[in-house]
């Protein structure tokens, strides 16, 4: 999430990032040169346990879906990873406390559009605001359970486009929003966006998750840049990936979530941002999956807006 002061500093951070990458390459080259003079050491790495990883989502007005994959040792052959990635023989059960449904597994083209993935879906359960949903998974001889709640959505007050003064072209910038946080501590949010014609699906932005620990009851402006989709076809528009542009039609999905969902997603983003940083504090990903699994079962109270980007 960007504030007024942080938007102008983004270009300098990118330059620092490029310098950091160059510095790392020089260090690695030096290591390889001096390593040739060292004695070769063989280390027997311990076998790591493969775990079931859960990615489950339910939001109001939509059917839930669950993706099940297996974790893989860091040094495992890539063939072992790809051949055993998806768990396709699990029993997945979802319940709203009244209706219980065994979810059906199969290829889905609408979760990671346009790339098909194996997913479990329910046609009997539809998300409702204020309800709690229970998940039971039987896979690899183990049983995993989780629960999540769909909180009341808190929509954005307004959306607008503002150019980035550091950009070379004044048609490039960020989508800004105004949010009024209710005067009740504990609200948590997540931002998604999609540029129609340039992106295939709605994606969370970098730093998409935040809560009202420091903004409780306040009304304020913030901004985001576009989300980068590693699965998308090559963008031929010649527009920078980290900018929106005048003329873009943007869908914004703004979600509320319960505390357990926030803890999972926030810890996941912290690990992502610390990747490769030797000075980052050690951390682990929080999970709301009980029984030894990883991942999260996430409930979203979602609101949607569409904006055509124009300059004032």
C-alpha cells in the first residue's frame, strides 16, 4: 500500500534494487573464484517431510474452491516436484453448519486463467456474509481441518488515477483510493486489481494485505501499482509493468477477512518480501490448517469497482 510520501520514492528504490542485484552478482563471482582453491565437502542433507499445502477461498455470492499441492525439498529434482505437485485423490468436504458437500475435483480454467489447474469445487455451498465455513481434507493418510468466516465487506469510498511525477511519461501512474476504516479495532483488508486487455485475471498487488492497527477509525488515501502475473502471456503493450496508464480500464477488488486469514496472508507476504535478504529476521508462514498441513482456508467479504483511468 502506498502513501503520498512513498509513491515518489518508488523509482529510487528500483534503482537501488538494480544496484543490489549487480552487487550480489559480483560477490557470487568472487565466491566461485576463491571456491576453486577450497577442499570439496560433501554434506548429507536430511530428508524433509512432504506436506499437503492448502489454498482455499470462499467469498460471498461465489462457490468455494480448494487447491491441494505437496511441498517439496529445496534440492529435490524438478521432475519429482512436477510429477507430485497436485493432490488429485483427496476427499475434500466443506460445510456451512447446515449444508455439507463433498467437493468434486477436476481441471479448472477460471482460477489461474488461462492456465488450467486441478481444483476441488462445490456447487452446493455459496458464500454468505457473516457465516463460518468448515473445511475437512483427507489426503495422504492424514486428516486436516480449518474454518474461516466471511466478514461484512467495507467498500472503498472512491477511486481515481494520479500520475507518478517520477515517471518519464505523464500518462503513467497509480490507482488511488480513499478508505474510511470503521471505529472498531480488528478490520483487515486485501487489494486486488486487473487491467482489462492486459491481464487475464484479478491479482493481489505487492503488499496487498494490511489491517487497522495504526489506522483504526481513520479516513485516508492510499495507492497501488499493477500486480505482476508470472503466468500471463508476454505483454506486448510496451507499457511498464509497474504502472497503470491513462486509458486503462481497471477492476479493483477490495476484501475484508477474519484474523486467521490475515495472519496467514500477512506472514506469506513477509516471507516473499524477505526472500534473498540476508538481513531479514527468520520467520515462518502462519497457517490456519490444523492437522499438520500448510497454507490457508480464506474467507473474503469482497466489493468490486471498475474505473477508466483519466487525468483530472
